C-alpha cells in the first residue's frame, strides 16, 4: 500500500497545478482512510491510480 501511495503522489506531482492540488487532497483522504478501513482505501487508491494515469495523458506536464 505504501509503495502504491508513493507512486500516486509521484504521478500527482507531475500534473499541472490545477489538477495536482485536488489530486493531492484526495490522496491525503486515502492515506487517512488506510487507518480506519484498509480495504476501502485500497479500492479508492486503485481507482485514483487509473484516474491519475488518464489525467497524465490529457494534461501536459509541468
């Protein structure tokens, strides 16, 4: 889980600011969710990694 969170943060940091800030906020919520419900956090993180990959394809890097 930690490796996937780190990967998600790396992907989010490569995005333009308008997309990056909301993505990082969502990642912080996923990180907090890990403490209470790791299974749900893992599912959210899976969805988010897909969304970040799609956003990276659409948006130019900074």
